C-alpha cells in the first residue's frame, strides 16, 4: 500500500486530497504509477492529462519520474511550485 | 531558523533576533514578500496559500543548510505563511546575517530564489472570475537556476561588516 | 525617504511604512548595517561616526534618486546614524520596495554600495591602541563600481511580487 | 573669502574643523587651493602631505582637483568615505 497526496489543482481535479492505493506489482517507478493512475479514469485521468505539469515527491523529496516507488512510500503529486 | 505558520510575524523583532548578542554580525539582509492587489492585469481580492506540511519544513531546512554551506553566515531565517491572505499581507520573510554584506545579500537572494522553486507552496488567487491557481513562472526558474553555479562571496575586513 | 540621525530606529516600523497602504508593493528588500566588535583582528570597543551634515542629505538624496531612475520602485528608505555607537548597534538601514523582487534586491544592494562610497561619513574606531580612523576599502570601491554599467531589472507578472 | 571645512583625520591634522580663508587671486582651482594650503605649513602641510588620500567637495558636491573655486564657495576636504 502507498499513501498518495494531491495538492493544488491536482487535488481539485483528482477530487481527493489523500488516499491509500495498492497498485499492481508491475508498478515500480513513478512513471508507472502515473500510468496506472491515469488508467483509473475520471478525475485521475484529468489530473494527469498534462504530465509536463505534474511534479512528484517520494517520501517528501522531489524526484524524477524514473524514481522507484514501493509499498509504504508517501507519494505526493502537485503542480510546479508557486510559493514565496 | 525556520517557521511555517498561518499567523503574521513581526519583522523588526525577527530581524533583531538574528544578531541579538552576536557582535560578529555586521549586516542583515532581508526580504519580505507581500500580497499585491493585482496579478498581470487582474485585480486580486485575496490569495490562499496551500502547502504540503510534511515536506515544507524539510525543504526549507535543506535550502537553509545549502546557504550556510555556500556563504559565511552567522544566522539565517525563513518564515513562510499559509492560509488565506489579503493584499498588503506579508507572505514570507527571509533573512541572512553575516559579518560581511556581500554574503548577507547573496545568501538572502539565494534563499528566496530557491524557496520559490523548491518549497512546496501553491497560490490560489481570488479574482472577479473566481479562484485561479497561479502558474509557475519561468522567471522564477531562471532566478533559481542562476545559483546552481554560484560560488561563495569572499570575506572582507572592517568592523561594520 | 532619507533620515540622518543620532538616535536608533525601529526596523520593523520603518519597513512597514514602505508598503503601508500601497498594495502594489510585492517585495521589500532591506539591509541593516551593525557595529561589529572586531575589525580585521583588532577588538573594537566603540566607533564614532562623523559626517558632513550640509552634504550628507544631498548625497543621500542623489543616491536615492538614482535608484528610482534605474529600477521600477514604489518607495526607498535610507536611515544613517552618526555619533558614538557600540558593538551590536545599528548604523544604517537601506530598503527598497517594488512590485517585483529582482528590482527590490538590486536597488537595495545599489543603495548600500553607493552610500558606502558617496555619502560623507567617516568612522573612528576605539581600539585598545586608541582611536583609529577606518581606511577606505578597495572592496567597497569595487562594489560601487559594479553599478556603473548596470541596467534596470525587467518587470514580471504575479500578485506576490 | 572661502569657507573651508575639514573632516576626520584631515580635521585632526589641520587642527581645525572650519575656517574662512582668502587665498591670493591666483588660486582658481582645487589643485591650486591645495598647493596654497600646503604652503601655510604646520598641520596644513601635514594634512595635505598625501594628496592621493584627500577628497574634495565644492558646495557639497564631490569634485576633481581641476574644479574651479571662487570666493563664496564652501570647500570641504576629507579622506575617502567609510560610512555605511
């Protein structure tokens, strides 16, 4: 099981801020997780439609899409940062 | 020092703490970011800052540690607010205290530039057309990029930084 | 705004005035210079700042006007003290308020760099060997020189500077 | 008559902070005024011994040594600035 967090407009499009998911074992990287997310359809497909606008943190660290994911990870999806 | 909070802060008191009792500090450079009442050409009634609490303090601590690695600093400070803010409200305070002014300026500039691309905050602006998420700015990426190659400032003598 | 005074100043209150009621201000960059307890390798008990009163405000007004010519600024501030100051005491506050942070940073940096070579102040340091006039630093000339060719920063959109 | 001001160590060496002087009419520039100052000897000769360390303002404006001086001017001599 992985803990998934969504922020800003990704949260709005996904229609959820936080969820626990158990993707198939073939999902071993962020990129594969995103593909699986999109396959769930609805708001998830919409949230991930423009992947160039999606940033990812695994266990509170910014990562690239080839970063591994595993059960127990906290994975956050969000748009480019606009703080400060 | 890092603080992430909904409440406003007292700039004078916070800056005073950076040099309080430390007579090695010759200069304190600070930047306060404020909510403007306009974005591009749209009026803004308010903005709401959302963040990723579990990650925010970690990200800010990394930014602060990086500044201390690069420049000879006595103290640094990052305070960032979240929640709903109105035009004129303070959003963020970054500051760097050093023996020398170049280090204070460069480190302070670095702190805000990196914070703008590294710390997980997102702004939702309230406009007459409804809420709009602020787009990331390529100018912020460029500003952060500039520090990728930057070397620390050199030290200098004299009692007033 | 320019002030030359013997008295201390309240940094928080002064910075607040720069954006008070002006919701076009997105960022305020400031620099506070403090008396250090050491110069080179000599301990400093105190320093006395002498100035040329008839010229000081004219010189500071020119520096401020130059900053407004170069950058899109909402407001600027220079406060410089004179008289006897001890380690930890504030000497100078410069600040620039702008819609955008690059302009605020650059203008603030310019204000202090030019002030250090253009405003008629001289420091006498009290050391264990007696009073010693501080030598001008070539690094200050170099810092001021840098601005001779500098062009204003470009404007950028977004409600928070 | 010209009003002369001295600051910092120039004031200490000259032994005076302010004075009114009436140099001969051949003194028409800052450089000529400095030469005349030195000719007065004593503290003045000492104050102006290292001309490279002397800065000048005429009527509250920084000037070079070829700048004209005339009766009624306020002329200030001081070392390089060390404020801020």
